[in-house]
C-alpha cells in the first residue's frame, strides 16, 4: 500500500488508516470477536495505521486486544477527550489509554477537540511532557481550525491534523488544508464516507436503530437525507462505470488532494476492508475530478 510522510518530521504511514470508532458501538453493536478479527485483517492487508480515541467507548480496549503480538507492526494513534484538555486530565487519560491499548507508548496522541475552558498553552505543554517521557512519539490535533492550530503551534509544533473531509463536507478546503500544506502538517482526514451516506448501502426506507448515532443526525432525516441519497446515486454510477464501488470513489477522492496524508475509514467486519484497499490504488485523473465536480453540483 502507498505510504506518505506524516508532516515534516513524522514517519511514512499508509494512505488508508483504520478508524476504530465503529468498533466501540457508536454506529450500532459490533461483536467483540468480529471487531478483533477486523483489526487483525486490516493489519494483514497493509492497513498498519490505526486510529482510536479515549471517547470511543470500548474501542481502545478492543484495539489493544487485537494488537497482542502485532503492536510492533502498527502506527498507533489515539486521542484525549476535547471536553477536558486540562493538564491533570491529559496525564490521567494517557495512562488509561496505554492500559487499555496494552502498550507502553502511542505513536500519535491527539487533542480530540478544541477546549475553550482550559488554556491551549497548558495542554500543549502537557502533551510535550508525554513526548519527553517516552509515552508519546508525535503530537496532533483533531477538528481544530486555522486559528486554533496557530495558537497550539505557538507552544510547540504539531505533527498532524485530523479534519472532517469528504465529497459532501468540504469545509476544510478553503483555509485548513492549504494551511496544513504550507506548514508541513500531516492531514489525516476522517468521515470520508460521510457516516455512510457515501456507501450506496442506504435508501429512503433505511431504519437506523436507537443505538446508532445516525438516528439523531439531521443529514439522515427528511429532505437533507433524500438530497444526499440522490448525490450518492450519481456518484455510484460514475464509480461503477469504471469498475469501482462508491466507497472506493469516496476514499480515492480524498486521497487525490495533495494536502492529504491518510484517510481514516471505519469498518465493522473484515469484508468491508477490501474496498478500502482497492481505493488506495485508484488514482483519479484531472478529468475524473472535473466530472465529479459536476456530479456534486447536481
């Protein structure tokens, strides 16, 4: 699988990152054995970059169990809750994460969201202390805007940003992605499938159970949902005409942006990983990208 360098100082990582949010049950129940088998299959397929978080329910524990005997094969990332970036919580959270992940260090530790209640300067110093202690190798942030990144970088460099980015949600394009490219910050995009809107698996009659976060999301209700389904249908036809799936197109489209280092894709079972691997090998042309723009415009 293709690898790209994570920021100016980071290592080379696969262009596909295994996103472990679904394993914790946030998008419906996942059996423990299936979750572990999915992580292990991903590693075998070359998806050796894994992203989880303190806030992802049981995800860290499941990833830790899956990595027994495989830890040295992966670049492991997790995140501290953005609801509390106090120095005290960061110190506690890393210990909890290390314990759950069954490791003595994480490769990338990220601030999950901006925390307006605690000074970012204190948070960045606390994160830097973890690097100095050998518990963390690289520091990143998630869901920060340009001003927030600048404030964090005034204390210490950041190695990566994790923004939302997909064909349906492109708010990172005007300022965030160019800033990261100029500053040499690795970009690990999340939600490329727009929570499933870009999978082609859902229709107007799809029912999302109460334990699935999408049951409460506006984009999965009413006219917004119907509009997204119509866009997905056009994109799906484009992909199928070229021998690919909509999932492959959604992932390959993010990787066509030169600012993007890696694309986080979640999976609930091993079979879903095949599309992710094939997407890594689909290089969209300028003509392809132009046609996609037209399809997105309707």
